[in-house]
């Protein structure tokens, strides 16, 4: 898939209609789009993300999420996007169009797909999205529209262009992707896991397996007893209803968060006016305090989330004695299995030896009495055990396995026990202390802000305070309601998990007693094959990803051999992914200790490896491409990363700072097209196409000062 062209119309700094051709030559995959700071490089990347995802763009990059919050919500954020010059001339609409080439749509032949997102600052409540396939609307879009909601275009973009969960791997600020090296919290790892399963194609196989299991459930119902059929249908209905409830609650949470951002913004504006009236604090001081307050609030939220994860472990700590009993039992079961296997191996070898002796006896001319034979056979057994298998313990005469855990389950429990025994207490104490200290600092800042408000009782000031109190109260209630809704979502998910366990038990019960039709047998066979395939696919993909990340790191980093091993850890449920690096001493490397350049190397290697292992062919857009690299790293990235990360790579460098002349000379053999974003006036920029050989020269001519 390629992006043929992008058209920006009255979008921020881009006055009127501005078209840029991004289709690369077959042997040159890089397009360079440069310009001075403030001329529209970042805006260009933001326009593309907005065109594809609209209100959901905050899920692509935390930068957009922060800007939306700072502006007081998506409505205000996007409402201020209209070009200022166009606004003075009475225009109210802005739009972005992206034309794709070589899009693969099942059962549809097409040359081009054009997506246009439009917003009218006067009439629009939501964005309006249009998708044209070879210049025409398509029935597929209508088929994707769900329950009367006009979101078929949004679904089409996520399903056939690029899933939003993986967009961060294709649109990124190279200076900020270092955040991938700082993923530590469970929620961050869960987000990485969702992107991991989506990018690597695991999800589509799991979806196919689920569809086949649904088909098989229909066969089960036909052969099930009436009571079992009723229970089976009830479980299916309950799971579906609870999932619908979860979707509804999550929509409510999203709406409440949007309202919270808007109300908080209004409260902050009133607070600023109160402080201005009081003349006790400058706006710079206020903004500094507000910035510090937000930073502490974010830290507190992270602390609370981490504390909540630790709280989940407390019941296991309280049941420590029982947990240790389980752990000891599992250790005994593991030892028993190993001993049993070894004993069976010993018995097998002894059997072979005695058989060989028995064969030799047939050629022996003398007579061996039964007593002598039995004596020597018994001695042979004892001596084999004594001299060859003395370290193998005897099996207990009576042993009953209680749990029969798999090795993975046993290791997970062992990890939990070790965590509770050795690190939980210190981690909990440290986290709780940090939370209390941060909360105290935030309370102190809020007191300073309140003290700065004018202590006056005139009607205007009172009305401001009254309005601010209402807004703050609403924000507090929203936070409480959101917390309650999240708890309900968590409860419903646990209920679904329990229902699915009962559903699986019922499936096995019905399977044990029913007769299989040919279609049923085929479905069962396909499901079994898919399960085996998915298991093997995950293992293979995990290993390949580890190898690819290590190879990319060794290619990009100039400290060769610094990282000796990469391990991708995935829990059994597949909803938690962590990537660990090890040095030559087999010590785990704390990614927080890496330099900013090394973090960017790691993040780049991860991105490249994920893209290589995926079946997604999509252009890669990179802002600030060379920001944190030293000379050696920069050379490695230019030669190895950018020419190979995708068939179409669009770079947004700041010439002479993020891309020097010598670096551009290294890059130039792979450059297909080059553009300079030229600022015509303070409210208008436009794209100027430059021959790649002349890019630096033309840039210097335009900005000689």
C-alpha cells in the first residue's frame, strides 16, 4: 500500500488547497519534507493522523492526547484548526484528503481509495468522513455501518487501511518514540500487547478460531440434552449481553472523560481570571504551578494504577500459608513427574538389557537354574541403579497429584510466590510513600493557587467563584462516576471469564456424549489444527521478533555486543507483553539507564522488527528523524534503517540540525522526492517541490539568514 497524494485545505498553516505527491520511485523509497520550525512539518503529520482517525487520534500518540486536554476537549482542539486567514475571509470549512494506491480489499478490485475528513466550524458537531473507491462510494461502506450509526467509514479505515492500535508504529516523532523504552506499568504493557497481536497477525487467527467454535457450538446444541441446550443458550446470551453492557459503559466513560476535560478547562479559565483580579500572581507563575500540578496529578494517577495492581496481590499474601502449600504441592508434583519419567526410563533400559541377556542364554550350552537366573537378574537391576542411576530418587509408594499444572502455570505461580516473598513489601512501601509524598506536594500547590485568588466579595468575583465551584464539583463527580463505571466494567469482565469457563466445561460434557456429523468432525479438526497453529505461530513469531530486535540493535548501535540477548515475555493469557534486554554477563539491562540515543535505537529496532514481522504494508512517517543520534548512530540509521523500514518512508527533518549536509549525502541515493515547506506569510505555508540533489542548496537560498 502506498500513499499517492495528500491534500490539505485550510488546515492550520496551510491556506487554501495544498497538494503533495508522495508516490516514490520503485528503487527509491524515501521522501523528504523539510522546513523551518513553525512552518508546518508537525502539522502535516498531525493532519494525516486526523484524517484517518478523527476523534480517536489521541490513541495514536500521547502528544495529541495532551494537546486535546490542554485545549479543553476535542471540540475546541479541532475547532481551532481552521486557517486564520481563511477564517478572516468568512470561510468555515477545513479538510484533509489522503489517496491510497494498491489497497488490498477482499473481493473488491480497486486502483485507488480516497479518504476525506471535513469539519465545518459553524455547523459541525462531528467530523464528516467520505471514502471513495476508484472515485465512487461503495456498498461495502454501508454494509460496515452498525445499528444506524454512521461509522462505516471509520470501520473501513480501521479494518482495511490501518488499525488504530498499530498506527503508533507507522506515525511517530523519532524524538518521542523513546517512550517505548520506558514502558513499565501493566496498562502500558497491555496496550503494547494489543498492538503486538494486531501487528503480527495473531488476532486474525484467533478471530477465525472463535468463529469456528461458534459454528461448532451450533452443532453441539443440536445433539445436547434439552437442559444442556437451555444452559448453553443462556450462557451465550449472558456473555453477549454483558459484552454489550461493557461497550455501553466504555462509551459512557469516554463521554464523561470528554466532559471532564471541558469542565476542567472552563474551571482553569475562571481560576486564571480570579488570579488576574487578585493581582497576586503573574500568569507565568500560575502556568508554572498549573504545569507542576498536572505533572503531579499524572504521577498520582500512575501511582494509583500501580497500587491497584499491587492491591490485587494482597489476597494472595493474606492466604500465604495456603499459597505456600500449593507451591510445595506443585514442587512435589513436578519432582514426582520428573522422577517417574526417569524411573520409566530406567525400567526401559533394564528391560532391554535383560532381553539381550535372555537372547544370549539361548546360545549358552550349559544349564542355568531358575534360582540362579532370578538371583542374577535381581542383582543386575540393583547394580544398574547403583552405578548408573544412583541420583534418581525412588518413587513414593503413594502419591496423588492434586493440581496437575502445566510448566507455564507452575512457573507463573512460582514467580508470584517469589514476588510476594522477596519484593512485594518493599515495592508496596516505596510506592505508597511516593504516592503520599506526591499527593502532599499537589495539595500544597493547590493551596498556593487558592491563596492567589482575590479575597473579594463583589458580585462579579462571587459569581466567578460560584461557577468555578460548580465546575470543580462536576469534575469531582465525573471522576467518581468514571471510577465506578470502570469497576463495573472490571466486574463484568470477570463475570464473562467465569461464564466462558462454564461454557468450556459444558462443551466438554456435551462432546463426551454426542455423535459427530462429517461437518462437525471437520470443524473439530480445523479448530484443533488452528489451536496448534496459533500456539506454534506465537512461539515462532516470538523467537523471530527476539532475533530481529537483536539483529537490528547490533546493526544500528555502534557499541557492538553491548546487548547480547533479547527476550520477549508474554504471559499465558497473551494480554501482557514485556521486552527485556540482556548484556554479555546475562544481566537484565534497565532500559531506563540507556542514553536517549540508545533508547531511540532500541525503539527504532523494535519498530523495524514489528513492521518486518507484520503483514501490514503501510508508509512510515517520521518527524524529527535524527534528533538524538551521534555521528555513528546517525550513519547507521541512514544506511540501514530508513531505506529498509518500509517501501515508502516520509521524513520530516530540520535541515542542518536534524539532518546535516553530510548526512543528507548518505541518504540521497534512497531519496525519491524532496519538498520544502515554504512560509508565504505568517498565516500560510505551501509545498515547494525540489530536485533531491538541490534540496540543501535551495533550503539555504530560501533561508540564507
